[in-house]
C-alpha cells in the first residue's frame, strides 16, 4: 500500500483502544498472534493479506475501504456508529457529517424542540440542517452556552416517577464510551425511535448500550451501537404533572402495623 493517506495502522490501534482491549485480548478475539497484531498497528505490515483485511473488517463492523482511507480518530461515536451500520455516504476524506443545529442572529446556540408529532421524522431528519431548522426553538439562560441541548417528549411510564408525557432537555453526548453507569439519557435508535432510559456503556465488552427503566416493571435490554443514532444526557425536565410522592419506609411500616392491629382486633371479636 502507498502510505499517503492510508490510515490502516492508526485505525486498527484507535479502534482497539476505543474498545479498551489490550493487544493480547484483541489478538485472542481475532485468532491471530499478538506480534501480528502489533505489526499491523505499527505499520510494519505494508500490504495486509486479504484474509486479515476481512478479519479486521468483520470484527470492527467497518468496511475495508473505510479502515484504509478514513481517519477514524476524527469521527464522533455517532459517526462511527453510522459506519458500523454501513452508512458511509458522508465519510469521504474530511467531509464528515456534523451535528445539525440552529443559532440566534448573534450566533448563540438554541434549544430545538422535537414535538410528539415530529418524533417519527426525527429518525431520518436528525442530520439534515433544513429539517432541524424547521423545529421550534427556545432558549434557557441558565444552561451553559458551550454545550448543545435539545428537548424531546417522553411516552409511557417506564421512567416513573417522572410523569408520562414529560419534556426532557438533554445535553448532546459525543463520546458514548464515557457514559457512566445508569446515566439518564434520551437515546435515539433506528429500531425503537426516541427512548428515555438509564444508560450504561458496554461498548468495550460487546459494542452495546444497556438501557434500563426506573419502573421495575420494564426489563432492561441492550442495543448495539450500530442501531444508535444519538445520545442526549438528561439535564432537566418540564411537566404539567407533579410526580407522585413515594411513601417513606417508616410510614409504610407504621401503616402495615396498624393494619395488623386492626386484623387482630377483628379476630378477637369473632
């Protein structure tokens, strides 16, 4: 291979580190020797055999063409997930899709509102500047100006006690690997659309995000990062319904004891 604009070695090392795998761990998963993997990462393998190209491509779920020609370190997790899903229409050189947003005349970021009616359209229009510009916008002075926020509606009671039909304001998450355990987030997925869940990153283990509900009636599940379009970390929410207060344990215990006493009295009267 001509070394000009060839990113094979750097990409292999970058993707391994992104998964937080040692060379020993990754070589075992690829069924190759550690020395062979090290040679690929250090650029000592000038013309990788076809079987190696296919092996790495299948492991990372990224096309051989992109592994060779695109500097993957410049991409966000959102962009990497699109490559893993086979969508590489924007990944030509440095012409990478960036987060579509809106600004005020004085160049201040606005908060776009994805209404209930706009939910379905967002799955295809999230990267289209014209679509994003068509959404209602507002601003909240107390939010930091150096971050990107967007507001989404919720449905169902999976995040009870947060009321159903609340409006969640989220902060755009670029690096999904850094999501801490059980972080409340709006997750945009191809399969389920817009969901509000507690998110734990399992990208380094099996390239998934674990999604859990506050309501124990809903079981947790995992989604592959290739199915994830965007992640927005919970900042606050707006609702016209007050959350229901939970009964403190001591009051619950006292109530149960009173019920037992009443039953005992009824039993003695018989």
